[in-house]
C-alpha cells in the first residue's frame, strides 16, 4: 500500500518514489538532448526548493512546459521515444480526458478509478502540465475560462464526480446535461474545443500565462503567472535528480500553497494524494 503513517513512508511509497525518480531522470535527459525547457512544478518543485528532495509523503512528479515546448516534446517523443515510457494525451489517446499530458511506465498499473474499464494505460505516471499564454483582453480571458468550464462538463467521465464535488442545483443540472452529451458521443468534440480555446492567447504577447488544469479552471486567480515567473528556470535538485524550478518559484508557491508554504502541513494532512496501490509488474 502507498501510505505515510507516523512519520514513515511505506515500502511501496518509497519504491514508487524511486521508480518515479528513474522515470524523471530519463525525461530530463531526453529534454536536455532535444533542448526542450522543462521545469519541476507543484509539489515536486516545492520539495526541490524547500527540502532538496521528495516531500516524504509525495506520490507523483509534476513537470511543466510552455505550449510550444510541449509540441516539440511530443514530436521528439513520437520520433525517438523514451525507453519504457508511453506518452498519453488527447492526440495519442482520443478518449483521454485530462487537459495535460502524462508519461506512463510500461508494465505497471496503479489504482485510477476514472481510467478503469476504458482500455487506456493505467501505469505509474509523471504529469506534464502545459502553460498557455493568455489573451490581452480581460473580457476574452473570462469567456475563455467560461468555455473551458463548459467543455469539462462534457469531457470529464462520471468517475471523477466525487473529485469535482459539484455543488448547487445549477451546477448539478449542468453536469447532468454534460454527461448526457458525453454519452451521445460529444466528448471528442469538446476535447478539440478545449484544446483550441486554451490556445486563444497564443502569440498575444500578453506576457501572462496559466496552466488551466493544474488547480482547475474555477481557481484561475491562484494559477496565473507572468511568463518571467516561469522562464528562464533556475537549477534545483530533487534528491539525485538535477533539474530546474520556475524562475520565481516563491511566487508560484504563494499562489498555490499560500504564504506559509515554507512550513510543512499539519501531520493529519501529510499523506499521499493520488495513489493507494501499485502493481510494479514483478
């Protein structure tokens, strides 16, 4: 089991972290070879800056790229690949519902209810979050986020409803309509719309960026950064890994984890957030 109890990580959690580090090492080397900027983000960046290592209870690795760099990464991956890894996104797997990419480890499987029964790869994963430049106009940004929210009502499968925790009659009704459209086969169309709308600010020169799915479209005020907050990234270590964190990682942490990000959370909040069981393929 993937657990962190009484200040100790379970054997499976430690093994998962070691496996993730091995995956990330290959990804970072691949990006260096192909001159693709990629940075630690989220809790991975927090561990690198605060501790120089994995947060002891963390169970995943988060990496981030600008949209144009993700395109380069995906093209290089299709041509050259990374041994043992599979790229999972809306191009490689039309049924894939997340707005970010994932690299999966062949021969492994985790418990992931919203992928169960879909036939999609359910292996150990690294998340690849994509940052898009935003339009200059505030009105267009508002419309952009409204349309992204509508698209997600159709795209997200029923298994994620507990995670979405929809509240209110209007939100619940919208979700029921979205699920009806999903059953009618409109999810691929909604995915294409989401990807197009996400890129509305491309080339705008606004200098403002966001990764829409990182915390969810509804929490956009906690995710918007200046492009110079992300790039050029600064060197950092995550255990044995040599990588980079956002140029202004402190700004990112303040937005995502509040002003007290330097302090670990209360003990009852120190637990893995994504995985409970892993089949390592032994």
